[in-house]
């Protein structure tokens, strides 16, 4: 029997709600594989509160650089505002640490290139938190779709219709291109369309509209897209923070079945529904039921996948091409909305203004005001 790998020494950067409420429970669930050794926050009071919750032996720092120099952690979990992600991720990679960073991993494809270069130079990896990919329901659905068991994917719908009020956008970094990277396309719906891409594979063309209908923000508060996938399927994607009846939904209509996920911030097996076409035999449809083992989508599930990859000496899921593909989709949606024309996969390269920023170089230019 091979020896159990050593526990990974972990540091968290940012100690707000997402780290305290999601990352800390994930670390506790994997306490046999991880050891939380340090925390960073620019707010000393918030840092002290986190350390009181996490344990007195967790070292506290107000500087990411100071923490990396002193602690040299194996893994860094980042839960800071989006505009800090690239700098903190690159710094952690240069220090030899793997990274698991909250979405979005960075604010542009150009920033992603910086992260990819740091990965290559260090040999470490940076993954983005897209926890809806993980858990038994998503794994089972992806297997059925990829195997062809549900027939060819034909039509899909991806819906993130949430509600955020003016108080939510009173936080200075929200709703600004330079600090959040965009509106609900980057900050809310990204989880759902990442799952859609995970289920259906590469896309080939995006057409889109976006608008600022209610909130006094720089970026949009609603966006819609029509998407063509390489496999021929057509999809709609809706991202909103204007919707009183809040729901997250992904639905894929295939030749032999419809698979639908309806939830809010996370899913279990019972949130997935399979509806067979009329020609499908009942015994075949019965085999589509999600396996009895119910692993919820969660930070815990994704952290486990990252640790498994580390033990196997493999690139972790949610990093590299996986991370870039979702960011490229966001950039394509914005470019299509701003320019009013279709955007093809792969066309946003270095030199394209939408490669550098999601607003394409026009931070004061609302999407509905395109030339």
C-alpha cells in the first residue's frame, strides 16, 4: 500500500463571507488532506474574526506578499474582489503554490495570459471556482450527454435570473468594469453558462444583447445571448439581476430526452430531471436516474477534485483551457453585445480591444449605445 500523501499547507487570501462560509467548511471536510496555516486580509478586525473561527494556530497577515514569503504554502485559496485576482494569483504561482480562486479568475483574456505564463514558469496551477460542475448530478448528466445515451443535443436554455437591489451595488467595486469586469454576465450568470459549456462542449458562434435597465452602474444589469455549439446545438443564455422570481436553470433538449437542472446556488441529485422522448422505452429511461450516492455541488467537492489532481500529478480541473474557455465566452458575449454582430470562437486574440477588457476599451459606453 502506498503511503498517504502529506497534508497540503493552505493559506486563504480574503476572509469575507465566501471564504468563511464556503472555503473554510471545505477545508474542514478535507482536514485529513489539508492544513490551514495562514490567512490574509487588509481589514485587521475581519482577519481577527476569521482566525477566531478558523483556529488560533492560523497565522494572520495583512499583505499577500508577506504571507507568501513567510509561509510558502502549497495551496492558496483566493476570495477577494475580482480586480485583485490576477495579481494575487500570479504572486502565488510565482511562489510555487497552486491556486483555487473565486470567479472570475481574472477580468480579461489578457490577464488570463499573464496567469498562464506564470503557470508555465512555475509549474504550479491556478483553478477557478466553478463548483456547479462538481457533484454527482453534474457528473452523471455530463456522462450521459457525452456518451450519446440521450441522443444528439439540439436545443438548450441557460438561465440565471436573480435579483440585486441598490444596496448590493453600493459596494464600491460592484458594477464597475475596472473592478468587477462587468455586470451579471461576469459576476452571476458565469456559474450557469460555465456548467452549460461543461455539459455541451465548445461553442462556435455567439450573438448577444446587453442593457442597463435599472441600476446606476457602469456595466449591464441584464444580458442575453444566442449560442451555436460545435455539435450543432443552439442555446439561449440569460443573465439578469432584475428578476423578482429568482432561479438558476440549465435545460438541454436532446433527440431522446430532456435533461433539466433547476436550483438556486447549488444542486443535489433531486434537482436534476430526465424526461424521455415518447419513443424511448421505460427501462432505458429508468437507467438515466442519477446514482444513489448524492454528492452536492459545492466548494468541498471542487476542492476534493483539486487535491485528487495534485496527488495524481495532473493539471486540476477548472484550470488552463477549462478556465480560459469560460472567460472567452464572456468576452465574446460582450463583444457581440457592444458591436451588434456575431462573434466566432477564437476570434478575440491579442490586439482585439475585447481581449484587453470586457468593455472593449469603452468603459463609459453602455452596451445599448453601440455605434
